[in-house]
């Protein structure tokens, strides 16, 4: 678990709530569970939303993040789930990734 994650989580939640975002928090996920959460999120109907912001607070390496189990996930594999084929209700809308 990354030192400072709790402080960052609280700050990010506050800021995004102030901007009117719906905030969902998932903590201490193994790599497999992070992938499941992203897949579930990509199935959501974003028709009434203007954008998507995903924040991942984790250790990792260039281009990848680690689950709490130390297994690595490529960021592009996560982002791929939100392209127009997989998540059409976000087509043409900003998708912001904070890693």
C-alpha cells in the first residue's frame, strides 16, 4: 500500500465532489480485482455524463500500475476498455486518467 494514499484519496474525493463528479472509491485491490472494477465501470451508461476521470493511486513502473499483490497491469489495457467500441456512451467525451 502506497504511503500517503489515504491523504490523496480524501483530497481527490473532496475536489471532484466540489466539481460535481460522482465519486466511487475502490481500495487495496489486487491486479485482477482492479481489472474487474475497470471492466464493470466500462459497462456503465455514461449518456448523462460529460466526462470520465479515473485516478489510480498505486506503485508501478513506466506505463503500468501494480495491484496490492504486486502484479503489474499495463495502463493501456485499462484505458482500452473505454474506447468507442467498448464504452460507446463515452464516445467523444473526455476521459482523464490520473496515475
